């Protein structure tokens, strides 16, 4: 039996009042309190011990209705610290090592750490009574709060477990995105570590170690989650402006712009742990799908692309004294370093197109927004960018790889043609993009002929569909190459003749 039953009853009455207020909204009114436990009845101390027994039974029932998530929402910066301290005394005295009671205790102790009565009071360290054992001010405060109860013991092995939190804090600080944090398994590892402490979890030294960790981890998690959600919403807004609806597929289900628009980040951070984790993982998976996608330029709804007819010289360029290029000599002078640099750009283009095609609404995936234009894909090219068999040694893999390569080269040549047009007034910039075009013309030599060989093999061993796909892409590549060559060899002011590579 407790040493001071009246003090114990006062603590339980505070907990009861907080619980009843918390349950009013879910049940739509006042909580019916058992006879003898009303506020007025509690003032009668004629039989305190009997009232205590009834109060404990009543609170055990209320405990079953109160979840940790409900407490998390209820504890705000405006919550009276007296209530939080009473709740902490109640949870620690229950000697209940269940997950629910441990989570509630964890939450209340962390609240007290995050919201000290005096700002900054936990930042200075003190010393134990023997003058040698360092104690944090927060641990001293917890010792005082729990002094009138039975404090559980802490074995040497359990004290050793607490040392893991220093390493976990360091690991937490190093997380840079939500995917990495969730995939690290740190959340599960910490929960298992807390469960290993068993009843000693309610020791002041344990709570004083865990609360600061929870605070640091919580801030990091909230920041990374909000960051991931903001990036996904930004992508969704850009896609919606272009008429798209489907961002990607997570666990076999399409995630739409409407789903993302309905995402309430702040509410998600406050719901039940088990339910929240599943939603966090879905956000993380969608973020991982989109993480390599470049920002989509917010433009009016896409229109069919044509290579700008004014891709060659202009009066501005002529005035700048643009020279007539010897393209043959320039192609012979292309260095391995130039080829390597351009290959890196081609790989980035392939990856960007791949991510867009895979996450875009199927109705719009044939129109890929690039920096200056819209890249039009054939259905076969779009299918190739979604293929999961590119590493096979098969005809379909050969066709898909050839299509991917031709699309990337067309995209890069078209980008450089547009850059060339925009640099007409600057001779140095114009020459820079001309050099890139010459390098791309050299790379095309290693793309066109192999694609033609794949087309020939498809005629012999493949299908008419494969042949048509290769030939359509080859035609676009050849038209684009012709336009680039004509642009580079044109005299200042001369009209460039070339085919469109947009379709």
C-alpha cells in the first residue's frame, strides 16, 4: 500500500480528469463516471483506500480506450506540466512493461524534456551526491518527480544497453533522406532496445537517456518526412499542370495527384505508430521512384514538338562574326575526353526519360518535358524505357536497347540545337555548343549502324512490330542528324534545310 494514499489519489484524480477530457470528443459528450469517483465525491476522504482501489479499476478501463497516438495529439506546448508529471507518476507506478504503457511513458517523459518549466534548464549538467557521477538536470528532475514511488532497479547489463543511444544519436544525425532512415531499420532497433530494458525502462536514468534521443530523432524524422512529402507534392503539381494524373505505382496501386493533394503531413506525424509506419513507407517508396527525376518546367499543356526551323545562323550570329565550320576536320579532332563527357550526359538523359515514362500517366507518357522542348516518343520507345529485360541476351532486349540509345541521342542533339540558337549573340557560347554537336555526330556513328543491324536481324528472326519500331526511331535519328549537320555547315545568314525530328 502507498505511504500517502491522499497524495496517490490526487495523482490519479489528475489522470482521470485528463483522460475524461481526452475522451469527450470520441464519444461525443461527457464520460459517465462511476459512482463515488466524481470530482465532488473524491473530496470525501472517509475511506481513501476503498476509493483508491475503485479508481485504479476505473483507470485500467480508461487505459484500454486511450492509445499512445491519442496522448501524442493531446500533449501540446500548452499542456500544464503538472498534468504531464502526474501522468508520468501514474505510468511508472503501474509496473506494466507492455508496449502500450511503455510507449505512453516514453511519450510523456519526452514531452517533459521538450518543454521544460524554465527554458534551457536541461542544458547544464550537474553531479551526483557523491560528486563523481555526472547527472543531467533532467535526470535529477525525474528523480524528484518519481521519488515518492518505488523506483525499479537498473542492472549492469541494462546500463550497458543505454550506451547504445550515443551511437544511435550519431547515426540519426547522419541521415539525409527519408528512404535511408526507414531502410536503416533504426526505428525497429530502438524499439527492441527499449523492450529489452523491461521494467527498468521506468528508471529515471533510463528515461533521462531516452527522452533526449527521442527529441533529436523526432526532429530529424519530421524534417525528412516533410521534405520528402514537399518534393512529391511539387512533382504532383507540375504533373497536374501538364494534364497528368498518375505519379507512380506503389505496392501494385497507382498513386495519383489527388492522393498526394489529400496528404496531410502534420496529421500523419501524429497518428498511431503502426498505421503511420505503413504510410511513411508508401511515401518513401514513391519518393524513391521520383528521386532521380529532374524538375519539370512548369509550362502550358504540352503540344507536339518540332525542331525549331531557326536552328542555324541568324543576322545576330553573322554580326558576331561566326566562322564557317569545317565539320569534317572537327569530327576528326574529337577527343576521347569529349566522348566520355557526352556519354555521361546521354546516360543522364536516359535515366530522366526512364523515370518520367514510368511514373507518368499512361495517357501522357509519350510526351516527355525537356528543358526547352517536348520530346515525343513512339509507343515502342516508351515501352522500351519501361522494360525490365534490358540485360537479357534476346531479340527484344536488343531492340529495346537500340531504341533507348537512339532516343537519348535525338534528345541531346535537339537540346544542343536549341542551345545553339539561343547563343547566336555570343560567339564563345555558340562555339561551345557547336563542339557538343560535333561530338554527338561522332557518337551517332556508333548508334545508327548497330541499330540498322538490329533491324536486319529483326527482319530475319524477329517480328514486323520490332522492325517497324527500329525503322521509325532510325528515321528520327537520321532526320535529327541531318539537321544538325546542315546547321553546322550553313553559312552565316543561310537558311537551314533539315527534317523535323519531333515525331
